[in-house]
């Protein structure tokens, strides 16, 4: 396989972020959710306004995973006040790691995850945390394999449907 390249997403690349975001979210969750709930979430969650706000937030960063110039996945991490739940200044949240299904099992997710951990190390945080849908065993296993443990749950609204996400974390500094 060619060399996987990770590049920080710029505001000018918003249409590409919208495209990969909608495609990967759809691939991952459409078979488990109603078309109406999916359409609502894809419209709101990947709107130009929402993505512009996220890209302009100095406490969030996106990276594209590119293979041969094509975007095949992406990463979004948050720190400080941009975190969706805990908002701990000593933590980093992995909000999204999504990879096109055609590239599952090819270590793309692992390379993207390692970039998130590199960012956590650069920021000298105590731990990394994330939310993962309780009905997504593939993702749960991936994070467990990488040393994450469940510590709580929260509700994630997809359209009108309330779903449960497991909150998982990986401690980087002992005593935290």
C-alpha cells in the first residue's frame, strides 16, 4: 500500500471535509438508523456553518488521511473548552476517527489514532478520552486494544433517536 499521509484540514478544504464526514458516518451507521434520523444528523452535523465553526475553533483540529492524494478518512480532536463532555484542560478528546469502509483492516485507523496520541503527547495531557457507540463492537475493540477502558456513558442524539455512547479513556500519566 502507498504511504498514508496525514494533513491538517484547512477552511478551504471544508467541502472535502463535508464529503468524507458524511460518507464515512453514513457507511458506519446508516444500516442501524432510520433514513430520517440519518438525513437530519448528516445535514446538521456536517453543515457548512457547523464545520466552519469547528475549523475556526482554536481548541479543535482536523486531519485528513490521504492515500495517493485521495482523502480516505479523517481525525478530529478537541482540547480545552472544545471538548464535548469533560472539558478538562489536562485531557484531549478524540471526537472522530472515521475511515472509508474499503480501507478497514488496512491499519489506516491505527495510523490516524497514533496521530491523535502524538497530539496528546505534544500537549502533555494526563489522559485521552472519547465516546463510542455501545453498539459498535469493532470500534470498542479497537480502543480496548489500544489501552482504553470504559468509565461512564452518555446520550448521543442521532436525529430524534437517543443512543448510548460508552465514554472511554486512556491514562497517560500515572495517578490520574
